[in-house]
C-alpha cells in the first residue's frame, strides 16, 4: 500500500514539473512574440541616374537644350557625374558636374546646354545625352542615356554650312562644372579612397 502511494506521488510530482515547464514556455512566448518572427531583410536601394527628358528650343542661330534627370535613391549618394553630349553620333562635349548637397536642392535636377547652330542646314538631327559616374580606371557606373530627334529650322540663311554645332555654354545655377584643376583634385581624392578601401579589405 505504501509502495503504491509513493509511486502515485512520484507521478503527480513529475506531471506537475512538466506542466510548470510548459507554462513557463507559454509565458515566455507571450512576453516576447517578436522572437518567433524573422526580421525582414533590408533591401539595398541601387544608385541610379534617370534621364527624364531632353527639351529643345530653337532660337536665332542657337539651340537651347535642357536635360531633366533624377538621382536615386537621392542626390546625397552622388558627389559628381559626367554628362556627354552627342550630335548625330559625334561627341560635342563632356562635362563633369559637382552635385549640390544643400537642403534646398531636390533629387530632380536639370542640366542646360546652349549650342551655336550657325551654318547648320535645315533638317532632322539626333541629340543624345549620356550620364554616368566615372572612375579613374575608366569604368562607368550608374550609366543612363537618352536621345531625341530634333527638327531644326534656321532663322537665317548662311552661305557656308557646317555639319556639327558648337557648344556655347553648359550648366547653370543648379550644377557646377568642374575646372581641369578641380578634376585633378577629385581624381587624387578618388585614388586615396581606393587605396584606403584596398587596405581595409586586406585587414579583413
């Protein structure tokens, strides 16, 4: 009789221990529900240059071009970009632009060109703009391009005709075109940055 009582008591104690352990597990899950939910992975946004449109306005012996573009995920990811202008497949101009980072600047910008069209015959012409980040190695990053067909009608008649226009001016108040000396400074900064990255990778 005593043996039966001891066995029953042992079973009851074991059952109580199991129930207590289950209750602790349930309480823990209720107090920390987020632990059972996997955290979503962060999606890294890719840097992009998007050329929205190229608008042209014909003036007397001039062609005004306005290149509207956006920088994604924001302008803060870009220090400078290069803009190449082509006219009927021939490269007219290449400009390195310093991207403004002021609080009043938006992620949508515009880059104006003024082309001297004196001597250009009436006709249809293809204007193409390519924008990109350029490393000193020559590699083009975040590249984007857009082209438009322009019907040009000269305001005056010239006795001497030419095949391609001249670039009279570029940029404006929003973007800064870098001088040759500034380009060299940025190149040196870029080289220093590359060396630092390579050094850190070697340490890892």
